[in-house]
């Protein structure tokens, strides 16, 4: 049986600052657990855009290296969309990700799945 992981909420800034220091300042990468906690700690739409910037930098750092993280990033993107849609401008985050497939290295099949799922729920007519 698979166990469901429980992620405790924390202050977004605490988690983001640690990740940003490693990714932006030191040229490192996002870590799975840390990123999941950061996504669960989103309290404002600005946090969503901060995460997008951090993900973009993570991908720049990984350019030309054998970083096999698509299976993690697709979880991040799906959860980020869910979190963003709680806010008035949440659709902007969804459009930022799926309107920039190259920047965020999103697989087209995944974009179609998420947009179909979100649009099918009546979340946003534009989807």
C-alpha cells in the first residue's frame, strides 16, 4: 500500500529564501520535498510568480546537464496551477506556464491534459 505524504504548511518566505539561495545564488537545483512544501505554503498570487521564476532559473542551471526531473516538475506545475487558481489572477499563472512551453520545458501532452482538466471543471472560460 502506498502511503499518502502529509506536508506541513510553513511560511512561504522561509522555504523560498532557502531554495532561491541555492538555485539563484549558487547555481543549484530545486529539491523535491522542499519544492512541495513551498507550493503548499503559497498564500498570495505573487508567491506563484516567484515560484515560476525560481523554476525557470532551475531549468537554466540544468541546461546541458543530465537532470532528469520531468516526473517531479509535472507535479510541481499541476499543483502550482491548483494553488494559483485560488486567486483572482490565477489564470495568469496557468497561461504563463502553458504559454511558454519552451521556457518551462513542458511536454505538450501534459499541457493538454492539465488545461483540459482545469477547463473541464469550469475553472476559467479561457482555458
